[in-house]
């Protein structure tokens, strides 16, 4: 979501007549405008940002014309602190007022006064904003913003507000445009992507959207993905639509967060471990080769050894192809930040390492099942790598696994080729074209 927001900021700036330069050039300060998009989800984001602002203040001494704009969740959360740093920052904007960016920048330049504008909520989905996309072949398309859930560890609802759904026709129009422009892959984005339609009173709108994406296959849309779904609102019609729509990929990122029902209640996740595993079973029955990944938080406040053992049990049963595991850390402003019984760092770390060991072993076993299989690989432009030493090219399989192909330097980003998997490691595969 944050990466795509950066694409939209870049799109707005481009429409204003600015041209993007490489980061290295920007860091010299010899530019007209320096844009920073912040994220409050990651720990240390604030420290990093203030470190950057210190450097930018120095650059402004050599280039007084430099305009610094700071947007995103952290800017929204810490707007007062930002305002205090007015000498370094010319414009502070939040997640709900990207469309006002031209006015804010122009006013800051004309008046030589810092402009701080943070709107409490999104009035309307900003469908008209264009994006300067990082990839021609693979496009993010937002379908909703904000979230109606209240997970106690998460700052998103406070910063992004309630869910606002984008009109179905507007989503389809953007997909049509990116496909016309050469995109072969689209990732539908939402904080709680499968609750799309709740604002319009249609709880099946997300599955209808997936089926609609199927109609674009003959026009070149080969791969449709989405992130992130929420288990509590993951309905059977979505599973059926995934299974029956050829270009919807057999991969699913389904955040577990904890395997303990007690902790899931403390986290206000609105599902229990049995319901979570039931969804996974249904997905695997309908789509046998689906690769399922997850997010897990270790050391949430009041997590006991028994709670952690429950997470280990679910992880062993779920057999995720990979997991993003996080050591819980306090996010000021969230309900969990003030909960009693915060877990000490050594305990969190010890559990985290145990979980990692088990999950890495599962990941490797699941990856090894791929060896000998023929897979379709889309050469990646953003995450892939060309390695001149061994002529390797990287890409992703249909179920979302990273694979490096030998002797494939003639391939271009966005190409889709068949390959046979020859080797598996926990986080990547090796293969050759067939
Ligand atoms: S569903 Fe996701 S975005 Fe919404 S509150 Fe929970 S963790 Fe945050």
C-alpha cells in the first residue's frame, strides 16, 4: 500500500511538471523537490525520518530553492513534530489529501511558509489521481483504503480511517488502462482487501471483482493477485472465484498473527485458530497447489508459553510455504501499547527463534516438493535480479515463489516462460527453461 502511495505521489508530481531522478542524484540536493513517503507500521520509521530531515536541512543550505515534502502515515501521526521542523520541511500531508498536494506545494513556494495539512478521513476514494508506476508489467491497483477492524496491535485504523471502497467501475477502468499499457500482472490492494464492497452493502463484491479480472485474460492480464485478506471476512465465494478464474493465481497471503484463541481475542482478530485452519483446508481442497503464506506476531502482551505452543501447533498444521514473522514491539497509540504484561525481549527472542526454526524447516520441505515440477515464471522487474556472473535471471512462479533461472539473460522483465525446478532452498528455487 505504501509503495503504491509513493507511485501516486510521483504521479501527482509528474503532472505538476516535475521529473523523477535517481535517489543518488536526489541525495546531492541538486533537485527542485524532495519527497518522502513515510510508514508508521515499521518500528524506527520516526528515527529514520528525522535523520533524513537533518541531512536535508544541510542540503537546503546549499540549495535554498529545495522544497521538501513529507507525506504518509507517520507524517499524519506526528504532524505537530513535523511542523516544529519547518525549517527542514516545506509541506506535510497525510494519507487522505494527496489530491491537495499541488496546492500545498505551490503555496509553500509562493509564501515561503511551511504548509501542514492532515485530513482526519478520506472523503472520497481518489480515483482520479494518476500514478507513476515503478513497473510496466506488474501494477498495483487500490480497491479500498482504511480499515473497519480494530486489531489492538495496529495503528492503521487511526491513521487511515474507516474503510472507503473504490467504485467497481473505477477499479475496472484502471485495470483496463494498465493492461492496455502492457501490464501482465495486477495486484489488487486493500488494508482488508476481501471486505471490499462492505461500504456498498455487497459482501460478495470482492469475488465478483476477481471474476471480472478473468475477463481481462484474453487482453493479456495473465496474473491477478491480491493483498491482504482478513480471515474473519474470507467467504467461500472468494475461494470459488479464485479456483474458477484462470488468471487468479494459486497463492494466498493469509495473516494468522497468533495460533492462540485467547491471544486472538486480545488482538481483536475476530476468528479463532479452528476457523483459520478451516479456511486453509477449503482453499487447498478447491486449489490443491495453492501456496499459502502468513504473518505471525511473537510476544504479543500477555503471551504465555502455552499461547506460543498453540501458535507452533497451528504453524505445523497449516504448513505455510513461508511466513513473515515479527517480534512484537510497542507501537505508541495502539491499544496493545498500554496492555499489561508486556513480554520481555529475551523471552520474545527465544520464542521467535524457535518459531523461525520450525517454519524454515516447513518452508524447505514445501519448496522441495517443487523440485522436478514444470512451472511458469514471470521475470520480475522489481524484485528479480540479473547476475552477469552466472547469467541468472529471477522471477516468480504462479504460486508466488522466487526462482532464479540459469542461462536466461536473453529474457526481459515481464516475459513469462516455462521452467523446470532443479533445486530448492527455503526462500528460493533454482531452475532452467524448458
Ligand atoms: S485488519 Fe489489518 S489494517 Fe485492519 S486493523 Fe487489523 S491489522 Fe490493521
